[in-house]
C-alpha cells in the first residue's frame, strides 16, 4: 500500500497540540517526490471521504485540498518537497 511504503521509506514529522477544553490540532509532514505526492493528493480523499461523509475540495492554487467535516477540517497542501496533512477542530487547520 502506497501510504505505508511512504511512511516507512520517507522522512516525516508529526505534531499534535492541544489546548484545554478544545480539540487537538494535528499536522503531519512527509517529504515526497512529486509522483508520490500526487498519490497522496488524489488517493487520500478517496479514503477520507467515506469515513467523514464530506467531500474534498481542490484548493484554487491546485496544490492541495480541504475537507470540512462535522467537527472541523482536514487539509492537504504541498510546500516544496513536503506534503502536509493537517486536521483541526472548528476552523482551517493550516495557517
């Protein structure tokens, strides 16, 4: 499976922050070649949409997407060689 292969093979970083009485914010960054980043861009929404009941919307700059769930946001964006997947409650995850 492409996700597991990338998680094992590539450099990555995970950060989770939580404030008392609020949902935690999570950011996962993984350094990917362009071809692998494209798989994350297209395949991750296929996995998340049925789980959340929401539809991913491509960002205007075409470098990612956002998905508004009942409790917050999940977003994917590409910055240089890094692919970022962020989740936050209530408002946009990536700022």
